[in-house]
C-alpha cells in the first residue's frame, strides 16, 4: 500500500529566519523525542549551495499498523535528513526518511522552502 500526502503552509517569517531555524532545530528541549543529531556531511557544492546530511536518533511510538508486526514497545530509531540550501535563489529542499524498519515501513518526507 502506497500513500501520498501533500500540504502547503506559509510561514509568517523571512526566508532567512525559516532556513536558520531548520538548521538549528535540534537539539531542542521542546523535542525530547529526538535523542541525538549528528552532522554526517556538510559541504558547499560547485553552485555555491550548502549541502548537508544529518543522522537523527529518535524515540517514538510506532504506527498502529507496524505494531502488529513489531510489537508496541517504544524503541529508538534512526532518520536520515538531507538538505540543500541555495542562498542565491533563497530556496531550501529537505528530504527526510527513516532508516529503522525501512524494509517493513518506509516513510519519506520532502519539503521545499522558497
């Protein structure tokens, strides 16, 4: 079963503030489910864009469907987050996907900030 969801939201802040907040969102005492955030790679590409990859360790309840196969216990999981920030175009693209249980249940979130 494949399911897609799309939503749009307008932040009432400048692009600079939104992109800065994205980069600084973890660690965050308001997001206690995020146990760790490590930068795996960060570089500036040939086009002058900041390219980053971060690994996040989280603890969350599993989706109800996954509990049927994996049990109801809370367990830590890992999420990979890729981002590309283009200062010239004032755009940011992020792709976040789960690594834990990815063969059973794969979730990918893509976001565009302009």
